[in-house]
C-alpha cells in the first residue's frame, strides 16, 4: 500500500497515529490476581473462582467481615448482601455487590456458596485496586437532561400513566416508575476488572415509548458526557378452564378469567400472581391496550387480525411458568411468583419480540413472517426476565451472548416440555420461511459453534454480537443434551455423550441462578456449569465429565482431566517486603485432577522453584496418602531463597513435573517479589516529564519527577540537590527541599529555574540527577540519558528516510501507549533496509478480559489509548515550495480488527 501527501508549507510536523493488534492467544483470563492467601486457593489457578483450604471452616459472614484483604479488597471496599438463595441440595448462595467508598462498582459481584454452615466455594468478578474519590461535579438533573438529548423521543414511558400503572402492578411495587433515577457508580465500559479503566459515572435508564427504545446510559460524573450506552430491549380473578385453537400449536387447554357466563378474558391467577396477555391493537402504546375476550371460553378467534395468536402467547406463557416451576422450583419471573405479562399485535409489520424489563411484547411480523408468538420465542422472551432476576447478565459482548443463549436454551427446553412431538433445536421456525438460529448447527445461519472460531463476531454491532456469539453456548447445550462425535473449528476431535434434556437443563439453570454474575463471560459459564454438575451429581460424576467435554468441544477450557497435576498457587511469600535475607521459604499448592485414577501413597512429584534465570532449586513431594480428583496438597521447599539476601525485584517461578502429566500447561506459576532495605531515605529520580521531543525548540523548562522508594514515609522540609547536564556540559544544580511528607510510592515534581537551551538543531542529550545526603542507595539517583530532537534543515531535492536507522539522523520521534512497542527495524522494511515497526501488545488477551472496547470507524482514535502509537516526523521545510511525504504500509493480521489498520495524519505534535 503506497500513500503520498502533498504539502505547501514552510515547516512541517507530521504526526501519524497507528493502532496495531497482535495475534497472541491468551493462556488465562487475566483477571487482577488476589494476594497469596492462607485461607483460599484458586481453582485451576483462576482468581475469580476460589475454594477454601482443607481444614478451614468459615461462614459467608465471616469471610465478608474478616477476610476481605485475602480477597484482594482494601479498607475502602465494601461487600453488601443482595440476596441469599437456598436450593434443594441444601446450599445457600449469598450474592454480594461490591462498593468502593460507598459507590457501587458496576458489574462486580461476589457469590459465596455455603452448605451446612460452611463455605464450599466462592466466585465472582471483583475489581481490586480501585482509586479515586466519589466526588461528582454535575448534578443528577444535568445528567437527565443530557440523557434525554441522547435518547430523544416524542413520548417517554413515564409520561404514559397507563404504562406507569402497569409497571407498578407487575412489580407489585406502588413506587415503581420508568422515570430515570441516576445512580452514582464506578464503571468500566467493557465491564472488565482492570482498576485503571474505571471512572466515576452516573448510571441511568431512559425508556422511550415513541419511538420504542430502552437505553442504559453511563454519563461521566465530572463532565456529564454520556460515554457509553447499552441497548436493553432484549429482542427477539375467577379462573375457568377453557380451550384454544392456537395458530402454531393446535388445540390447547388454558385457564381464563370468567367475568360472566358469556364473557371470558385471557387472564388467570392459578399460576403465581397471574398470566395476562393484552392487545396493543397494532400500536406501541400501552394506553391503547385492551383485553382479549371470548363468549364461550372456546377460543377459535381466527380472523384477519390474526387474533388467534393471542392464545398462542397466553398458552405459551402458562407453559413457561409451569416449566420453570416444575423443573427448577422457580415460580414466576423473579422466583417469587411475579406475573408473566405480555402484549401481542405490537406495531404494524414488526418482525420482532422483546422483553422490556417488566413485560414481553410480540410483533405480528412483516410478510412473509407471521406473528412471533410461537412457544420457543415466548419462552425465550420471558427467560430474559428470569435472567434479570438471577445472574442479571449485562447485555453486551460475552455476557450479552450468554444472556441470549440462556433464552434460546430454555425456549427450546420449554418447547420440548410442552409440545414434545414438535420440539426441535431451531429458533423462529414457526413464523418464518426458515429459522434464524439453529442450536444443533449454529453455522447453518452464520453463527459460531466454537469460541473465537468461524463466524465469531468481534465488531461492536448488535451489542458486540449477542445474537450470534450465543451460538457457542447454544451448541454446548445441544451437545450436552444429545451428544456427538466430531471435530471443532480448531481441528480438535471431541466426543460428548448426551445427558438428556432434563439433566442438561438442570445444570444450565443452576449455573444461571447461582453461579454467574452480571459481567460473567464464557470462561465463567464453563466454571459455573461444571460446579453445578458437581453439586447435582458429585465430583467426577459422569454428568460433570460430559459437561467439561461439551465445553471442550466448543473451544472453552481443556478436555476432561486425566493424570493432571496443577500448581494452583504460591504462598508464604509477601510480594513486597522491607527486609532482605536468605531465610524466606517457598510454599506451593498442588491440585490433582483425574476422574479415573488416583495417585497412590508414596508417589513422588518432582517440584522446583527458580528465581529470575538462576538455576532451579529441585525438591520432591512424597505423598503420605492417596491423591484423588480435586484433592490438594501443600508443600514447603526446604531450601530458602538465597537471592533475597540482596535488595531487588525478582521473578519467582514455581513448577511441578509429574511424569505422565497430560496437561503440562498448568504446571507453572509466577509471582514478583520486591525486597528493599528497611530504610526511609531512598529518593530516586523517577522521570523527566519535560521537555518532550518537539519541533523548533528554543529555551524550554526542564522538569524532574522525584520519588520516595523507602519503606514507610519521609518527612518534608529536608534539603536535597537536583541537577541536570546538557550535552555533557557543566552541571546546572539547584538546592530544594522535600515539599511535604511522602509515603512509599509518592513523588513530586520540580521545574528548574534555569531553562534548558535546545535551540541548536541536533539530538540533545540530557542527564538528570537527585542527590539526598542521607541516601546511600545511589543507583537510582540518576535517570537514564534522555534525548530531545530538534529538526534538520531540508534543502531542494533532499530527503530524509529511515535508512540511517537512527532517530538523530532521520529527525523523528515517537510516543506509545503502555502496550505497543515502536522502533526502527529491518523487519518492518517495505522498501530499503529499515522501517518504522509498531506492535500493538497482547490485545487478544485484553479483549478476552473485557479491557478493549471495539470501536467504530469514527471512534477508533478515541478508544483504547493503551494500544495507540504516534510517530512525529519533525522537519524544517523553510524555503521549499513542494514537499511530499510518502510511505508504504506493510500490514499484519489481527483477529480482533480483522485486516483493519487505522492511520491518522495531521500537522501538529499536540
């Protein structure tokens, strides 16, 4: 690819920004790890899924009160109980919401699972290391005004008294309203766990009636700017027995409300707080809704308006209630008998159905489509409501795909339950010429059946592909029910033996209700369903093994473990310590997985630890009793860590090397150790924020950042000397004082009174030093040499290029975010010997960890600054009338942005 820019200018600074993405495939979920714990261990090394170490008995309340630090939470973090659910197996599942400084952390919940008064496991998406003050600048009224501009409408739901009354009736809450109530939250738009990505915001929902829209908005609490939105419309009495001739399911028995001997309506209260289907009369306005009536309770109301579909929706709603109550002991939408309310004849020629947070709405379809009131679709939409009251999966990216998938799963399960002769794995087959999804073969309609395999959607459309990427869990459920022998998109052969619909659905529903949180992803769905199978049928049960096999088949997680020893954790060491010495010992935790055999007593497991690249220290674990599936053994190396006798930052690697281990990938763990002398005098030159490289520099300020790297704190007011040298010239020194008390990690800036002269056209060399008399640790007193460029003069027919391979000659410089690497390389050359090469960092792992927001073309430069690079070509073009900038691009592949590479150019270094 060849590009040319033509400029008529006397001076030029051309800035090019690059967004590159790598193809590194992640090894884990990348969540911020919790600290080493004496109480918990990470299941399969995953910090989001924890077990309690053997011999320790704790209640959920004790964990929340006494062990928050072991979960990685600080004093400013709170866990507030949302609810406690008791199941038929005797478990009590406590669901906690994380708050930081009294403000909700959006999407961050912790589930603690207790049985017999003793915690068994914990899981969730905690955000560790949050910082900031909950100090909003804009008012809630300002945020509402901005939100209404964002979601403009002719009429909003709270302006409709009938809609407000209906909401209060359905919610059984006299104060319920659609009027937006902004709530202060901490939020990451990608709902990840990196604390650096969270910002203080107002969360609010705007529900418009004309046109129909429901948007969950996040507005910056300091500026009022709406920076993220999520579409929340999840598309797609006297009780008397009656009969209904339905459109899709033949003659069916229903229960209706008898108003008189010759008057019946589609309403009943034998199921929870009721089933009610209304008629919107081809509008989107609930004030226009009326009831359906029949004079003899034999509902054969076939007419040109297709009113017969009302009984389809009504009977399907009854069957949905019966299915969840009979199969899962879950009555109503909320598990507490909440009514199932719906409306048919929505709009004109609308091929859509959706759950709006309170009730379901079904369109009549646009020919050739017919009304969307089939059994599986009605079950699908009401299941969105059940998801709202259980995992509450955020309708975006992977959590949104899981949300859609659970609706497909239970829509199919309800169809097989209520109409087994016509049950199938297709979605939409009753009202369309062809279905729009096939759970048994998602690829048939362009959906993926393998995680990040063929057809996986990476764009931001459809809330991040929620209706397509749902195909992965859909296929998992199909395999778990029916079984199959095949090969997935990554050429991995698999065999799954089906468990039947009821067993598969029991596992899926237990996962949805008790193990998933709002920001759960596919890895969490695997963990939760495996734990659900273990709860229901036992560890290493056939059902649990098939659950794992089905996930392996769709590309999520390893196959069923056979002879697998994993190193689940390193303990006994503090990451940071104000002490040096050679007495610290390494303790490790080994976990065994093999559903067929156990390791016998006397078996030997070679283990080792290694510090940096030094020779490993080997030892042997000798079992004193057999090790079965899920068992854990703890071991402490006899030889202490000799390297810690000297201060420094060390990488400690621990590993196990069991002969015959079929899954060696999980045998290693690393942790970083920092050891310093127990002192409070070490001041370091940390950075030189100014001057930055630039064009046509003259006399400019020079600023140095000085940091305290002692153990506790250092008092302010003490004298020190700072100095700089330009181009190996004489030192310019200034005497200053520490401006205030500094805690470890704190720093301060000092700008020299004497500016530095960079007017000469050259590559300037600057050295900066900080000298504090009591500080004898001088290795960090001087910054590495910094270079600042001033541009060369161009003459007629002259050119600059990368060919010298040095910035000083070619007169350019670059800045990058924390993730990319940018440098001059022969590998980057499109022509000639050298080229400017940028690698984007491990964006795939970041994407998997919800740390990347997929941009549109217009937002690519506003999002994901951690992956952005900038190169500035700084050239003096004085006297030239015709200057051209040319470059060739050599592209690499990214599975996230596909083949896209974004480049921007302008005439400023700002």
